[in-house]
C-alpha cells in the first residue's frame, strides 16, 4: 500500500464535549477499617494509608494497614466461620448467599463502576461495560455450582479445603476479587482476601455488600495493606489454600514460601502474549483487535497482546492503519464516557513504563506515539508502539504492563509460531486469519492458556483462565476453577 | 479494473463490535448542536414515489430552502433527490438557491434494463438539470461474478454524467455479505464513482452502520492507494437524529475531519430532517415541541 503524504486528519473539527459520569450517587467513607468477622474494625496498630485517584493525584480515602495480628484475627475468624456455619451449611443455602451477592452487585453496578474508575484510573466505559458485569457474572456462575459439585466431579466427593488466603492485583480490582471469592465460597471455603494497595476501594465496597447480604460473620474477611500484609496471609499457618494474581517475581517468592507446606495454591502471573496477524486476515478488524489487545485498560492486563507479529506482506498497511487508529483514541478523564484510555494506575507503574520507553529507544527500536492531548495532573502514558525491535529486545521480552506494543514481522507460519513461543511466559495469544484450518493449526501450536482467534481479550466465567510456564500455576474460572478449591475424595 | 482478489476480507463479528463502540460515544451539548446542524446540511431530501407529482416536488423544494424558519442560523440541506421526470420541476423551484439537484437514474431501483436505456435515463436527468446522479449497479450481474460487466456499466454511466457527480448505489441489502459490500465498493470507486451509496431505500435492510463502516474503510484504503477522496451516502432507514449522530461519530473516527462536510458525506433521508430539527429546538428551549410545529412536506 502506497502511503500518500496527506495522511487523514483526526484532530480539530467536530469534537466531543466532555460527558463525565456523575459521582453524586457514590458513597466513599473518609476512612476504612478492616472487614473482619462481619464488621469493619480498626487495625491493631492504628496505621492507615492514603488511596488516591491516579487521574488527579487527589486523596480519595484512608485505608487501614493490616499487621500480623490483624491477619491472625482475620484467619481466626475465617476458621471459626468455616467450622461453624459455612462448611456445615446445605450447599443450596450457600448458593443462595452467593446469588444474593451477585444480584446486589448488579443493583449497585453504577456505584462500583464509578469507584473502580476513581480509584484505579480505568475508563468508565470499561468498568461499566466489562469489569462490573463480569464480576457479577462470576458470582452468578459459581452460585450455580454450589449445590452441584457432585456433577462437577462425577464419582468423587468434593470437600472444601478450609480457609483460602487470597491476594489480588490492581488492574481489575473487583473482577479479581470475584474470581477469587466466588468459587471459594461455592465450594464451602471461607476467605481472607487482600486487595492491592493502590485499589482497595471496590473490595471494601464489596465487603459492605457482603455484610448487607447477611453472609455469616467471618465467611469473607477483606483486609488491606501492602506486600507485608500479603506475605502474612500467604505464609499464615491457618491458611489452607493460597490464590495469588500478580507479578511473576512475587509468584516465585510465594512458591518458595509454600514449598514443603500442605497448602494448595494457584498463581496467575505475568504474560507477554503474541498477537499474530496473517496476510489473509480481515485487516481492519485485526487492527481493532490489536488496539483492544494492547490498549484495553491502559495495557494493565496480564494477558495483553503486547507482542504483535504481522506477516511481512501486510506489515506496512497494518502499521499505518494502527497509527491512524491510535490518533482516534481518546486519552483522559477516566470518568468521561468517551474516554478510551484512562490513567496509569500509579506513579510507580508510570515510572516503570517510562523506563521501558527509554530502553526500547536505546535498544534501537523506533517509537511512535499518538499525538493526543493529555491532562496536566495525574499519571498518563500515550498509546505507544515500537517497530524495528526483535526477539532480543527487552521491550519484546519483558512484561511492561502498559500501553506499549512491540511489533515484529514474520514470513512463514513456522517463524511466527517459534517466535510466539520463544518467551518464558504463556498466558494468552491471538491469531488473525480468514482461514479456519490455519486457526486450528496455529492455536494448537501456541503454548498459552488462552488463545483467541479473530478476537482478543474475551472473558467469560465459564471459561478457564491460567498460564503455561512462568505465567502461572492452576486455572481459574469455569469447571477448572472449582478444582482449585476442593480436595477430591473417593 | 481493480484486482478484487486483493480486497481484504471483512469479519462481521469485528464490524459489529466496532459499530457498538461508535454507538457508545456520548455526544452532548455543544457537540450535539454542531452535529445536528451538520446532519441537516448533509441531507439529500428525497422523494422517490410512484405517486410523486410536480406539486409534491415543489413542496419538497420549499422545505429544502426553508427547513425551519422559526429557528435562525440553520443550514439548508445538501440536495433534493427525485426521479428524472421531476428534475425540471426541482430545478425551477430551487432557482437561485445553492441546493444540489440529485436524480436517481439507470432504471432505478432495480436496474433491470439495457445499457442503452440506463444511459438515456442518465442523460435525460442531466439534460433536465441534475448535477448529481444516483445510479444503481446491476446486482444480478455482480452476484453472478460478472464484475467486468458492472465495472464497464459504472464507467459508461460516469461518462454519460458529464460534469454531474456520480453516486453509485450498491444496494447492500441485496448483496448479502459484508465481503461483497467491500468488493462492490472497490469496484465502484475504481470505475469512477464520486460517491458510493448504500441503498435505494426500496429494499430492506437499507443503510446500516455495519455496511457503512465497511464502505468507509474501503474509501479510506482507496484514498491511501490513489490520493482521491470518494464521498459516502448511507440512504434509507436513518430516520432519527440520534442514529445519524452515530454515523457522524463513525465517519469522524474512520475518515477524519476532511470528510465531515456535505461535499463528502450525505444522508439519503426524508424524515430525518424533522427529527434533527426537533432535537435542535430541544437543545435551545430545553423541552420537546409537538411534531406539528415542524412542516411535513
């Protein structure tokens, strides 16, 4: 495709007026304690930390730091609730509680969505249309399994494990809480969950919903804090099962800490997914898939399609179309309904992403960014692509966790496959082609937990999710997700 | 003739997702007012009925000039669109006004006639004063794979048009797949179309956001290939302003600002104008007025 000098112009002219979602209807307390044994309680040591809005760096609330003694208390409450009502309750009754949580989340969906965008920086369009509906869907899905475990594991008896210690990340705060809590409860376990320190508010809001739902005290305990709190949960002798989503580095530390203990664990870790575009793909829709793959949630997605492989014969065309498309992405106020890309979650993450932008350039990559306007305050990163990089580049090898795409070309099927698999990660992948046989051949060859064909970043509670290699251990979601929360007896 | 084997395929699921994104854009306040005025200025005010009379066409032309005089500062529509028989009436009624006269031609709407008849039809409309011709392609020939026939047909009509602008109606409701819509678009542009247009309005489905997106993407590729801009006209089925605003969102995010004028984008519609007027009045007064305050011509 020849590229004329007069590129299409996407700036100026008719602009969209700001369309901010209202915040009148949300209630965020000035200070949150720890949700232990059915109540919000003050932390033993009386320490709190600020949670801020990454889009304007303003303080939203103060949140408790749980120390070892708070964790002890939470685990004790969970143990008591497990021994007491929860593990002895009829499965059908357990299911009713989980359904009730799901319905209440739907009723308060707007409030959850706004708080998620305020606290985490993601665009309201995503929290409203993706995060919150999916989170409720997970509760609905696992509520249905609560009294049907004998059908999930035919011929075996599924017994609950006990107390599950769960540590979740900041990229999909409420959704990850749902992924963790819903199957644990459905199988009869009780829970101690810690949200990430930059995004604790929707988990605390969920604690309010859980209290309102009348769940017996101590079945779900939600405590806040940083890495120390997480470590105290994971290593606590009263915890029977650990579920963690986060970085591969922390995953390694957890695996080491759990070695030799009897704890079951699932780890959902990093990724560096290959998104592969063949020349016969529906190019315009593939470009949408690239955008969705890497710029969804500012690229803060473990299964993001952060490595793009384009067949050489269409590479120029795809890259030019991608550049045009990037010009139409609206970066800004997460609460504006027209925002496509929100704020980077934290200063720390922004600095990490910016360091990779420098690395990519110093390695000889060509960086291209959209020319969009960006707010003055807050943490922002323009949608970015690197061309002229190779498998030996760090921006190709390492997980950036930001809106940064590394583009390489390939000539043959085998080359694409070997490059796609040439990574220590294996969480997800994407294939774009009009040819069905190529889809099957390619998706069988990619060593990753989820592979999408002619689409990307599609999630459903019925579908298992998890990684190969350094992307994790175990599966969450679907029938497989139940297996992580039960011990099977003959 | 273009090499149609090089036309990229279209994935319908992906098109639907993209369209849903356009529809989730929230257009409010000043940008809504601007959009509504832009919509009015892009309308090809249309009457294509067997029962059309000179009187009816004169009334339509009055409406084209005086959209809603109660509201100052309104644009006029881009064109009136009539059958060849009525072009003379429209020309007289629009004298002294900067409103284009579009005429359907080429055995509209089915196109089931000989090349000679179609060219005569075209010449008759142009001679009577039409400066825009909306032709239909031979869908039967296209579906039978006779692409060269369709290509030659469009070229011949283009030649018969002389200085008049040629809009080529693909009648997407009869093409069946988005892949064919894309291929027909490429064929029409290479054959000389100044505009490509979705529908006659006589077949359901008429214009949809999906087919329009596919055609806009074809226009974009053609522009990058040749440097020539081609206009787009969705027609039929766009009767409310909200839907028309979504078309503008799609246009802006697909082809950019250069296309956001009546020179490059038109709505083929009859009842859209009054809905846009009603929304505009609502924006200025804060309340909806009765539909009876807006003239129906």
